């Protein structure tokens, strides 16, 4: 039944202890609080990016735009170097971010909450910037859809 819920799609990125970029696609990203500015996302306990995210005190979020389904699929793949052949930028915070999104957020991890086979990560937003995308990428029923503004 939850496959019928429509969710936005984002990619969460950070750096490993040796400075390599890691990231994963999430459809659980949401705003938690406006004051202070807090956001959250869920990550599976067995996700390959989980150890780096758990060790990092900071992460970046790229909210994906309507035309970024290929990027979302890439960062959802298992057993691959998700950044191989992918253009990315270093934000002013030093964290990897993906070009072309709706929004970029730079966050510091506040807390993690165990939740079944996932962990809920809550982060404090320290910087936000709008990207060039005009509409969001959405997830529904196991498929990705780009929402474009009508002319």
C-alpha cells in the first residue's frame, strides 16, 4: 500500500574518512522543523553508504529535478561506485553535490534514531541554495516521474 504514496527524490552525499565521495538515493527526505531548520531521511542498515554516513558529522542533500531520473537510478544501484563517471561539484562546505537539482542543502548531523531495518537521520541545515531545475522528480509505485510545469 505504501507504494501508492508519492514522494520526492533526493541524493544524500558525504565523504569517507579518506575523502572519497559516497551517496545514495532517498525518497524519505522531509523537512522536520523550520526553527531550527531540520531535515530527515531514512537509510537502510545494510546500505553501502551507511558506514560513511554514520561516521560523518556532515552531509549534503541534492533534491533532484524532473529530468534527473537517470541520476536517481544510478545512486540507488547496489555494488557499484555510484560516483564513477558522474559529474559532481564540491560545495563551499567541501561536500559533494550533484549539479542540476532543485535545491542543495548542507547539513550537520544532529541525531540518528534506529527504526526497524533503517535508521532515521536528522540533520540541521546550515546552508541552502536553489538549483536550476524547475520541477521535482517524484517516486510512485516503484517508478520515477518528472513533474514539469505547464506552459
